C-alpha cells in the first residue's frame, strides 16, 4: 500500500509561508518566525491560484512560461488539501489541527448536522464564523502592526461568512475581471508597508468540471500565467510577489457511490450517522457504538484504493498537524477514508454537484499536496 505524504508542517507548509510573510514585513525575528527564510521587503503581494499543483504546473511549462521560468520551490498544502482548509491555514499561519477548519464539510458537534465550511451552509442553524474559527488571522496581526492589508477577489466573496472566518483584518477589494484584479493590486501596493492577496479561482473551477490537463483547464492556466506576469509589473520598488496555491488535483477515473441502491457499496451506509468531508477525504461520523464495525467495513470495501483510519490514528499520525486542539476533535470523523488511487467516494443523491467533478483534491498524494512557491522581487 502507498504511504501517505505527510505535510511538512513547521518547515515547508502553507502555514509556514504565512508566518514567513509576516517576518518579511518586519514582524517577528525570533526562532521559527521565518521558517522559509524569506528576505525582507516593504510590500508583499500573494497571488493565490486555486488548484495550481506543483506537479500540474511542471507538466505544462509551455502553457505557463512566466511561472515555470521562476523555478518554484515546493510546499505542502496540509490536510485535507482543500480550499476551505488551506485558505484557513494561510489566513491563520497555523496547521489545520489548530485553526479547526478540518475539511470541506464537518460535523457541528451536538447538532446532528454538517457545516459546509466553504459555503457556510447547513441543514440546521449555522455558527458565527468567529466562533467556529476564533484564532486571530495573520491579517489582523499585520493590521495591528500598522501594515495595510488587502484582499483582491471577485466581489461575490466579500460578504461571505467564510471570508469573515479566514480573511478578518483585510480590506476587501471586489474585482470581477482580471483587469480589475491588476488594478486593485496596483492601488493596494501603492500604500507603504502593504500585504496584498490576489485570488484566482478559474483554474480550479475548470479542473473540477473538465479535468486538469483539458483544453479548458489549459486555457485558464495560460490566463493565470498572464495574470501573474501582469501583477509582477505592478510591484513598486522594494516589493516581493509570491505565487502559490491551496492544493493540487488528480482526475477521477473510478467512482464509488455511497448512495448506490444496489451492489456491495450499499454496506458503506451501515452504522453511519453523518457523511462529511468530500470525495477525496471522507469524514465518517458513526452511530453510537458502531465505530469499529464501520472502520472494518470501509477498510474491507476500499482496500487497495484508500487509507481508512480511525480519528485517533489520523491525529496521532500528524495528518492535521503536530497537535489538534481538544475542542476540535469532535469535528473530525470517527473514521476517515482517504483515496490514494484515482477513485472518489461520492454521495450522488446528496452531493449532486460534487459527485460530477472530474478534477478532485484533498488527499495525501503528491499531486494533491505539492504546491509551488515562486518569488518575483523588486528589492
């Protein structure tokens, strides 16, 4: 069986990038404050390309000449390698086990309901963002130190609860077109001592719908490359731009449907109270007393396709980071099922959209974990 690729928490993860960027701007000079060893700058621009895995970028240098010419370093996204978790990691500078955004859909303890952490929706009442993710963000810390902090993204993102959980402390700049994003970055970078994040999500969207490597995906990769080059052109003297991603991607070739009405996989529903996570990382919340039976059934049916472990094993193995806060433990499934082949665990009746995705991510494979980090500097 393939061994999981454990995220490099503390040395080369997205959490380490966020902490290092604060050090770049003069915040913190103690041991561990700059784990990536980045050089000081007056202004920092982070260009976040959703879904741009390092292996995916390496596979298409001709489509992204600006990005690939920079010989990017490789970081690990963290677990799960999904947007809700990774953006929280970038937003707090902490591993998932400490910020608590431990997946796409998580149980809200004591409610019997799931919270979709990206859309902030639930079949029952939701929870205030600053209660679910109470840790001060790196943006709040930077703003308190006198740094001008901005987030440039599509205007629909501005009022969302997810943004309030993850991007607290930023000035939101709505920018629906790529031209708008370049202009938003230029205006934000004109301020002395600034920290600016620009988000591009079209690559991930194309990957989900058509698969990475498809013509539609390559078109968005070329657009991301062009946008990176244009953003680099906005950098004032003494600035640094860092291009990275929240996760990589694999293309699904096998679908295992928990909602199937016939066949052996119907047994995957037995003893399950809630099915959370997503198609590449399933948080399985069991009925009282059913955990061992569920663990056994899922292990047997997914043998050769997925790592199936208990909550305790996942935590003790460091999947979520060196430690998991006690309060966050009930958010993790009693059983976790994490595919390492190109299969997905779908719930077609409950998750119609997600079950249709071709490009997927979340697991502990190199293609999903490895993200690039490249720097453009005017120091």
